[in-house]
C-alpha cells in the first residue's frame, strides 16, 4: 500500500519574469536590525517576498515591515531576512487514532490549509496515527520537528557544487527517460534553484530540484526511485523529475501539475491560488527560454 508521503512540495520560490518582489538589486534592503523575536531566512535565487511568505506563513507586509524594506518588490539573493517568529511552526501534535486533519486544525484554531502547509501534508484526507504534525505558533528553542528517513541538515552538509552544463545535460537526459518535455524540466529546475545543487531552502528542500527528504523517501519507495540520494546531483535530478512526472500525470492539466510540484497535490484546488499562479506563470515563461 502506498502511504502518504511528506512531499513538499512545498515550499517554494516563484521568480516571475515580470512580477512582484523579484530578487534583484542591493539597494532593495535597508540594514536596520530587529534581532529580537525573529528568525533568519537567507534569500536564494528565484525567491520573491510572496514565495517567502508562503513558505514561512508570515504575511508579505509583516516581512517587509520587519526588514524595513524600502521597496518590497525588490529583494536580493544572499541577504538574510528576519521572519517574525510568531509566524513559524513550533508546536508538535502527535496524531491519535480517529483524528482527522480537520479536527486537529479546529482544535488549534487553524485552517486545514495552514496546518497542511506547516506539516508538508499533501493529501489532507490522509494522516497516520503516530505521525507528528507541526502546529504554527511561536518559535521556541526546544521545538521538535517531524522525522524523516534522511536528516535534511546532514544531507545539506553533503551537497557539492555542480557544473551548469553538466546539470543541463542531466536534466535533458532525465526528462527524456521520464517522457517529459525537457523545457518544462529545465524551467522547473531553474525556478527552484537556478540549477544549483548546493541550494538549500529554509524548509530543508535540497539541490537542483529542491527535493524535500520526505519527498525523496516517497519517490524511492513508491515511484521506483530505489536508493536515489538527494545529495547527489544526478540522483537529485532524477528524484525531482520522477516526482514532477508523477504530479503532472496525476493532475488534470500541466498548469495544475506544476502547481502541485510547488505546493503538493493536496493544496491544488479547483482554481489555482494567487501564489500558485505566480509560480506556474513563471515556470511557463521560463519554458520559452529553454
């Protein structure tokens, strides 16, 4: 039986060709510090303020205000933003027999979508007794997180730089092996990481395809990945492309498949959310360049 996977995909990172909050010039950030009650987030290529908001749960206006952004439409890769801790997931709830995501969300005064996003839940109708869910709230030094087969922190330390030309060749070869349009695969990979195997998101997504360790587990166990290693460039690409193939095939349209890669299939409704549309539009614009 195929169990529910903790695929991200969650996370993150629209960078529209023409859109709000694209990472650009250094003049965008003011250096006034607000170190108290905040966590750091390093802006990576492809990030926008909207995508960071979606990842952390902090409203765009809150992030902009906390960082004294002169122009919230302009942020730059490499800078660290302060995210108010009240928006970050902290508490942990262990699922009991008979509980549903709806009942747990109601208990904590959350929407199902907010709880699903905090815990990387793809299928909101399927949770498992004993599973540990992150509950959005205040950050505490002793917070725990759901466990995965792989440690995202340990995996991140193993990531090695990769040659862009080699990455492009691998993306094309893997796309062909999976029967996917190579321009789509390359666009998603560029959107996610700028083809950088060393890219690590604040949520623990790794590598060229920004694969969460839990998503890697799912692909390895249920989609024929076998023992693919998320820290290795070739394996990371294969993991991401297999997952992309899966969600594109599972959704009623390519646009919804792309959105599913970004937020997880369970978060894709009858119509795409604003943040999903931004991400999908950016990927489709990038397709034309590849």
